[in-house]
């Protein structure tokens, strides 16, 4: 059962998880589809007004788990998860999506408490929760790669382990493969080593799964994969690659703002249906989009403009007590 608490107020998230122009998701978006990155971060600065249900659920789940690790209080963590979902109600496209997430989220987190959370508090030394890192690109000391480590702990053998939280309604196997082979994992190891000045033994995939076809929230599966390792040569190659990619994006953005043809940001037709549904930009990406374009239905325009210096943004909002 969740631990009892005398707190009556709803706890507030102490950290906001959002896309940074110096983090993995920014670079991954550019690699997946340069055109989408241009529309989102370039002169058009168009953003789909609705948030995908999976992102709302994942963000709330991360917040609840982080508070559990720092407060050791299940009730407070569940309350925070629910409040985070409720805050995003207007960001979801349909009421059905909202109600489904509101039912699924607490059940998923409570199940994770029972399978892994309580055991973690007993058997692991929690080193950091939702800790932001900032590491300089090789050869470019004023540009940085940033990220946020879900949880870092030391086990009884002295291994320093990064625990990577993932929620899924599609496939445990696919989610696990992404952690094993993905660059995000490499970035976490790179950042954690720089942040803590210690070798990182491995990354542990921590996957909470509830099928999108499930009629109720009773069949949650919590899976932890085997250790995922990264050699130093993997980290070195990744850091050099990201440095080159940052320079490429910066040069292209400078060119477009100077009047160059935006077609230098090419479309990737494969990505249009990469998740078995049309990309949210699919209906507008062939249009002639610029800073002065009328905002299409279903989108909002973000203020400001992209600056090459944004590739060096720092994340300062570490969670208290992390």
C-alpha cells in the first residue's frame, strides 16, 4: 500500500522536462527529418498545439517516480503524477485521451512501486535524481551537449548505474532495443561521467508497459533489461559526431536567416509514418513556410528566433534533493 502522508496539498513538479536545442531530442529530430526541425526551430517556429498522450503520460510518470525517490513517499508521488496529468488536460486533443491517461498513469506508477521502487530504496544508494548535465563538444568549448539523468545509483557491488525510465504502450522489445542501441544511452553515460567524475558501469532500462489495447489498467508489466554498456570509444565517437552535427545545423540556420533556400533542410519521407501514424506536420511541411506565414490551423507560433548560441543552452533546474 502507498505510504500514508499528512500532506493535504498537491505537490508540484520541481523540474520541467522539455526539448532543449542542445539535447538529444533536438539532434535526433534533425537526424530523423531536417524539414521538421526547420519548421519547429527555424524561422517558421511552428509547434503543434496538442501534446501526444504518450508524452503527457511519460512526463507525469517521470515526475512521480522522481518525487518517490527523493521523498520516499508513494502517496505524494501518485498525487504529483495525477496533478501533472490534470495540468495538461487542455493540451490533449480529446477528452478520451485525458481520461485514459488519468486512469492508466496512477496504476502504472503504483505497479512500479510494488515491483521495483520499494526494493530500490532498500538496496540501492541513490546518488542523483533528474540531474541535469552539460558537457562541452570536442573542439568547441563554447557549445554544449545537455541532458537529464532519470536516476543514478550505486549497487552493493559498487557499480555506478544509470536507470533510464521508459513508459510504453506499444512494445517492450522495441523500447528495450532503443535503449540498447540508441545514442541517447551513449549521451547519458558521457554526461554522467563528466558530472560525477567517475566511470559509469552501465545503463539499466527501466520499462513500464501497459498495452494500448488493454481494456483496464490491471495488466501493467515492469521490466528491467540487462546492463547496457558503452565503451569509451563509443562515447568519443558520439561526442565528435554531435559536435559536427551542431556545426552543420548552425551553418544551415545562419544560411536560411540570411536568405538561403530553406530546401537545404530536406524532407525524410520515411519519417512521415515512422510511428504508424502520420507525422503531425505532414499536412503543412510541403508549404512555403516562413516567419511571416499565417499560422496554420492546429498550430501555434513560438516566440523568438533560433540563434546558433542556443546550441549551448544550459539546464539549471536540477530537482531539489537530487
